[in-house]
């Protein structure tokens, strides 16, 4: 079962990267807000059908959830919108690596302090080294993107 979950996560990452690239390209034609809107409205329609036929819970329990838990929807919207803005400027890999570094950094803090009801796992030097190496890789990728775009005559912002 663990292999299936790992493969599902890998496929999810592949699809997310493709979506970032496609949305970034689409936003140059239709606009960033329009691209985000299309993504969310399509997702809402698909999920409505899935919930209608396969849902096992009661949608009204949303109103019983603590308000701070409902704030997560804004994070998803923000993530998608910021990705749509970033991809055309810095490329897919720099955008996705930045997002991964952000996710892992927040994960380190969440684990360390036990936020949101998670178990506490303290910082250690292995985790710090991993984040530092990811920042180094982001810098190398960003510089390579910048160099490549400058050689092709693009203005890199």
C-alpha cells in the first residue's frame, strides 16, 4: 500500500508540474485571474459531481468545523494564483522548487512546534542541511534560467 501512495504522490507531482506550465502559458493569453478562475470553477464542478455520487459525509458539517480550519481554502487559492504568476517569469522548475522549499520549511516548523495537532519532531542538523541544499539548488536553477533567457534575448525580470 505504501508503494501505491508513493506512486500516487509522484503522479500528483507530475500532474501539478504540467498544470503549472499550462496555466502559466494560458495566463499570458487570458490573464492570471481568469486562468485561476477557470481552474477552480472546473475543479468545483468535477468535485460537485464526485461528492454527489460518491460522497459519504454531510456537507453541512463544514459549518461545525473550527473557523481556522476553513482558512486552508485561501491557501490553495493563493498557491495556484501565485504559481500562475511565477511560471511565465521564472519557469516551471524554479516555481515548483520554490513551492517545495516553502512546503518543506513550513513542514519543519509544523513538526518542530507540533502545530495543527501534528506530532512534534525536533529540528536536527540533517533537516537544516537539506533545506540549505535545496536553496542552493534553487539558486543554481534560477541562475541557469536567467543565463538561458538572456542568451536567447529575453529580458529576465
